[in-house]
């Protein structure tokens, strides 16, 4: 072994030690999860806490929004429904993808803290709102710029002005959108006072999660099809400009900000199977395609405002397949949503 080889080996060793140190300091696994079971109803995609900090609330695959009754009575209670056609005989308890257009699919949820109303992004019924007591949600926006919303996905609210920011993933057909070069996704602003909506960004390859920064100066928006997080400036000299916030290894889903101003991004790592499913045209056979979500690997990343990775969670054991959202409540407890699992997760950090 000559000196050069020795030096080279030493360098590699140092590099590995450094990498390991870095990875272990930010990475963690998701085995430490407590579950709030949903009694066979699947897919608690998004989570929300109300104006008193109670919850979580979640939207499930049969079109209902449920509220966790707390640890004492350990039950999920009916809170709201989105579809005007929701009937308990056909909808209650269904997890069939083919029933979604009839029963609705509440994806994004967020409470307005002043009015205590819940705003809902329903995949099929657009942007909606429901009173603090729940019940049937009312439709607010079903098209923007004259073009109908086809997959309303995620939302956030400016708690001072009440302005709602939401995404319409695609103006075309669901999952096809991600892989068939579709870029018709949009980021939209809805003013609750004037009742007018305005398109902020269009031409996105599957617009997904959206989160308003703590300063309210910008939005982060997930572009799932290109595995990127974008930053859209609302204020300052960059207002209306968009820039890259982070390029990821997997496809981002929802983004949620915690009270410290950091962002949790849920990521689906293995896009391969999903891709196959879409290309083989099995979206028509929706249930089958949905089942694929069970085999996807997931992870999550926490970013600071500069885009630096603060923490990574990996679902190596597959205990929590296809994480869709990570949402911290007022106490800083981290709740996890999922596309396909019959429970909401609580991450017990160490
Ligand atoms: C909403 O109100 C609750 C209760 O007052 C508070 O704990 C929480 O931080 C507020 N959330 C936001 C986003 O302002
Ligand atoms: C749906 O079914 C559950 C039991 O599985 C029941 O507790 C709930 O009240 C039902 N909700 C509606 C609106 O029918
Ligand atoms: C895919 O589905 C569409 C719509 O149902 C159909 O028109 C098309 O022929 C199908 N393509 C393949 C390759 O099966």
C-alpha cells in the first residue's frame, strides 16, 4: 500500500465517520409510534386542531371529517361531511376509491382561529367551510380563472386576515397527472371578505402541500411531480416571485409549519410502483391502484426557514406506510396522517 492509497483511505474513513455522525444526529426511525385507531376507516390524509387547540380532526376515505374525542373516551366522533350527496347507507365506512366522487374526499383541513370555522380542501368538491359545530360543509370555490378545480388538495390560512391559500393539484385526471408530464396544478388565494379567488401560480406538476411562513411573507408549496418544494413570495421586493426551496429525493406531500416556524414535509420515497400503476392504466381500477400505497416507503423531513434539514424520520419497518402529513399540536406533540393506514400516529420523540 503506498502513501497515496493510505491517505485516500484515511480520507474516506473520515468522510464516512462524518457522514454517519451527521445522519445519526438528524435521522430517526418511526418505530416509536402510538396509534389512534380509526375502526377500519382508512386514510387520515390531513390533520387539524381547532381554535381551542382540541383534536386532531381528520378527513377519511368515506368522506367524513372526524374529531378525536380525547384519550379519556378514546373515540373518533363524526364532525362533518363534504359531499351534498353523502348518505350513510352508501358512504359510512366505505374505503372504496370508486365511491369517492359520490361521498367526497376531504384532504386538506385547517381551522380559522378567529371564527373557529373549519376550512376543507375536498378533492372533488373544492374549497369548503363548515361551522364550529360541524355538519354539512358549504362550498366556497369550485373554479378559478374560469377553470374548474379538479383535485383540491391542501390549504393554509393567514390567521390575521382570514385569507386562505390552497392547491388544485391538476385540472386533469388524478394520479395520471403526476407522471404523464401534466403540469396544470395551481396555487390559489381565496379572500374570505371579498369572496374572490386569485391564481398565484399555475403550470405546476401536481401542486400539493402548502404552508404559510411564520412571518406571513411567503408560502412553501410542494410540487410532487418534480420532487421540489417551492417558495412563493407574498411580500417584500421578491413579491409574486417563486424560487426553489429544496430539491428532494422523493415526492413531497403535505407541508405543515410548527409554532417555531419550522416546516415538516411528508415524503413518499418509492415512486416506482406508483408510476407503474399509473402507466399500466390501472387508475381506472382505482381500488387496486390505491392498494399500492401499502407498499410505498415513506419518510419525513423537518426544515428550518433557510431550507436546512433539521431532522429526518424514516419509516424503515413500514409501520407507517405512505405518511401524508406531520402536524404538531400546541404542546409540540407530532401527529402523523396516512394515505392508507387505519390510524393516526403519534410520534414519541426521544
Ligand atoms: C389558534 O388558537 C389556539 C388557542 O388559542 C392557539 O393555541 C394556537 O396557537 C392558534 N393557532 C394559530 C395557527 O394561530
Ligand atoms: C357511521 O358509522 C359509525 C359506526 O361505524 C357510527 O358511529 C356513526 O354515527 C355513523 N355516522 C353516520 C353519520 O351515519
Ligand atoms: C387507458 O385508459 C384509457 C381511458 O379508459 C383508454 O382510452 C386507453 O385505451 C387505455 N390505454 C391502455 C394502454 O390500456
